[in-house]
């Protein structure tokens, strides 16, 4: 078994102790649930994320008529759900 050192602010540590939280158990649960989950999408860096957002904003500015207002889209989803 390997060890991991964790630096926690004193006030947070005191809250954990007062709450009787089992850090080892919580950390293991976190690792099992989130750390190795593959959502099927490749990771991207900050610059790629910024480029994608900028492209989406530019696309919206050029073609606003292609986009449905949120409330209208939700109305369509609600009607579809009611039809099920």
C-alpha cells in the first residue's frame, strides 16, 4: 500500500475532526467515483477550451437565427416529455 500526504488548512481540518469524518474512506470513495471515470471524451487544454468557446460565440454572432431561446427549447422538451 502507498501513502499520500494531504495538506489541509487548520480550520478545515478541525471541522473534519469535529464532524467525525473518515478522510481515508471519503478519499477512497472519491477516487472510485471520480478520479478514473472515462466519459468517452478526450481531455482538452485551456487554450483548446477557449478556442471552442470563442468559435461558438462567433458562430452565434454570425447566425443568431439558428439558435432557439432557452425557454422555447425547454417548452419543446416539456411537450416531448408529456407525450411519453
